[in-house]
C-alpha cells in the first residue's frame, strides 16, 4: 500500500470551484499514478478554514469517488500559510513509487516535486558516487542518472565489434551506429544497448578501462552530454560522473564533488569485486584506479575536475549513508 499526497487551491470559496478543484486534483493523481478506482482504499482531504461552502469529501463523492472511504478535516489556522487550500492523501493498493501532485498556488508547497531539480555529483572512480547517488535519489524521490554507464556502453560496443579504441574513425563508426537508450523501470536506470539490458556486462574491468579511453574523444562526449542534458531537463535527477558540474550542467544549483584516497577507493572496489566472486588482486585494482584517475584527469576534453562552486566531500572516513545525508540536508535547505 502507498500514500499519495496532493494539494490544490481555489480562487473563491464556492461549491462549483471546490468541486472543480477537487475533481481536477483527483483526476490528475489517478492519471499520474496510472491508478484505477479499485486500487483506492480511502481518500482523506483537508482544507484551510477560509473554505466553508462545501466539504471537499462531498465534492469528491459528487465527482464520482463514491466507492471508497472519504474523509474531510479542517486544518489549523496558521499565520501566513497558503489560503483557500485543499490537501489530499490517498491510500492506494499499489507497489510502485507514488507520484504526488501539487496544482495551482499549492505548487509552492512542494518545490522539490513541482520543480525539476538536478544534482551534479562528480568524483574519481571508487569515490562512492553511485552508492551515494542511489541513496540520495531514494531519499529525495528523484531519479539517478549513471552517466558512466553510457560511456561504458560505447566501450562494450567497441569490445563486441572488435573495434580498436585508439582508432578514432573506428570509434566514430561505432558511435554513428550506436543504439543506446536509457530507460527507467520502478525508478531504476536500465541501460539498453542494441535493444538489450547491458547493466551487468558493462561492469567488467576491461570495459571500465576502455570506457575511460573512449570517453576522452570529444565526439563521444558531445553525443553523450546531449543525451544527459535531455534527461536532466525532463526529470528531477542526480547525475554522477566526471564533468557534470563543470560541463554537462554548469548552471546546476546543487553540485558536489566526492574524493577519497586511491587506496581507500581501491579497497572499496576490491571488496565489491570479491563480493561478486572476482579473484582480481588488490594491487591490480589499485593500479587500475590510478590508471583511470590519470586518464580522466589528463584528457584534453572535459577532464575530471571539481567545479569551483561544488561542495567538496572527502568520503574516506564516511559511510555512504553519511555522505548521502550531507547532500540531502544541503539540498533540502535550499529548496
Ligand atoms: O563512473 P564510471 O566508473 O562508471 O565511469 C566509466 C568511465 O567513463 C570513467 O573512467 C570516465 C568516464 N566518464 C566520463 O568521462 N564522464 C562522465 N560523466 C562519466 C564517466
């Protein structure tokens, strides 16, 4: 069962306006959540004290929501709060994450929902970006865009086609025929290459290193950055990568840069790989981290670099939960 929240406002306290506002809000919630009447268990409404001409619950019944339990309550009169406002909480028998709906002047109540927010999270390999991004996305109810997965997908295509990553034209050829899409299922990113989910195959050490090489080509970056910007413009999301704050979304309001010593990062990667059953020695993982750091920092186009307005977080002695809490707190303070 999930709770779906929403609110709206009316300009005048008349039964017609209240009916229109309640009907509009409930229909929008149904549409946004792909909800059927049978899935609704109850609808609880509340209104500010300046609404007197019709119970919002009665308006809901008159709008066709007669099959479930309906309830109205009066909100306390709070100084300087939004006037002529109707709020709703629907309990529904659904599994997927709910989409809350704020309409009219009530949009200002939840800027985190009604406005698109983007969070740029950059840092070197193994600094904890992906774990932290997933936690932040979950806590804020936004999507996580793993931009590294896009570069990894190109690298995987090079491996599959036996293309030489040092041959610019060969990589260009791969890019021109690239069938790469980013989908979301239940809030999780699905990286699709040639119509198949490559979420697992792009995580091998070979692909990791190759991704670092192919991502240095400006023609590769231009195409990926365009796709990243399109997704960021459409959805509230946290994007992790190397150049999000400096190049992909330089105007982004929320920027963070994670660091940790190469040894700490290598240890994390090593433990991750061990858990997956890999026998790669720690020394090799450290060597690979150092190699990728060098590549990512020294490439000519959009190198790994902290944006001047990004908040620096050293994650060496912090858990992913602690880092996520710092980011969430910073974001919530500003919205
Ligand atoms: O974050 P990751 O390890 O999945 O990234 C794989 C490679 O892709 C990494 O070595 C650098 C590159 N990359 C990039 O250049 N820019 C990004 N925004 C994300 C990743």
